[in-house]
C-alpha cells in the first residue's frame, strides 16, 4: 500500500454542484480511499483488468460543514489513486449530478475507460453489470464496488445480481442508526417495503419478532440478517467500522466490507489500522 496516498484531497470551489457533508465523512473516505489504494497496488500485475463501480457516485466534490473545506468524494478519490483502476463505472439517479461529475472527471485528464450512467442502480443493475468486462482464462477481471446511499435505499437483489458470477469486493454504507433506528415505527408497519427490499426478505418481521433481538435491538437484527444473506453469496464474515458523531459518540452508520477471499480481509484490516492512525492526525 502506498502510505503516502492521502484520500482526503482538498480542492477549490469550481462553481458547480457540491454536496454538503459533515466532518465524519472524512473517516469514511479514509477507509474507502485506503482500500482502493491497497486494492489497486496489491492486485496490479496479478489481474488483467481492475474495475471500480460506484453505485451512488454523487458529483465528486463535497463541502465539510464544520470546516468549510471542499474535498474530493469517492469518484474523484478513485481517479486520484497512484495506481489506477482500468475501468470506472459511475452511476447516479440525478442527471445534474452525472453531468457535473463528467465535467470534473474531464479535468482529471484520465486515460482510463470511464462510464457515466444516469440510472437508478436498483432498477438498472443489468445495464451496470454489462459494463464489467467478462472474466475468462485469458483475461482475469477483479472488481471493487462502493455503495454510498443516503439511507437504506439499496436493494439486496441489486447486490446479489451485480456480484453473481463476478469476482467482486464490496464496501457498503449501511445507515442502520440514522435510518433504520430512527424510522423503526414506520418500517415495522406491514405496508412499508423498504427493509424487505433492503434485506431481500419479505418475512423479516416475523423473524424479528421471534428473535432474541425483539423489540429493542432492531439494528443488530438487520445487521446480522444482512451479513447472513451475504454469506449465501459466498462472502466471508464482514468487517465493520461504526462511524459516529465525534465528541457525542453517537453512532450513525456502519461502513461494511465484504469479500470472498481471505486476502481481501487482510487488506481491509491493514486499511482499518492505517486509517485509524491517520485520523488521529487530522
């Protein structure tokens, strides 16, 4: 891993769309960028094609509310790596976001193959998957997918479909505290399908009520259930970072890593250690 690579890349206002973010987003990007870095440096030469997929890409810049500084977000961090991916697939439902990201990517002067999709990742996953080169004996393809939704709007079927017959690591923002816990009363209602789609299980309410987690540990139930579902796709035990509001120590979400190979777990554990050391310096 190139330890000189710092994923927190400050930039300037270019008068285009910028998402607002809080200071704890920097912890997310430390982990994300750290894994991108170790992934490409460690796998370059061992694989013919390295692919990056961003299911909720955003416009590429965010402004930290607490400090006012503007930093690159996931798409442009991934394009700033010392050792780059070969193929980039950026997806977002908002047309303005996609057009803004295109303009910023053009300024990077990248020679990599870059795809921009103005799509709903949950509804157009086959279109996204079709852009991933096929893995063959003569062309070995390895992918890394980052999913950073604002809430639990990521269907399990989306991940299942995307990763089937693909060699793919995943880093997923799981908004268990800022969405599931806060909206528990809404989600437990039989007419609400959000958790059913998130877990890929319409029987989850009965399972929750019959579990030891009912009624006070909704978050742990969802987290365990999701991890168990990922194991049915041949993913190993997850590695989680709980992102919290600094000082208040209030949990917001998990950033959760999934891989099918023990080496991926070893890589991410190194990133966790390194990111923790770097965050102490911020």
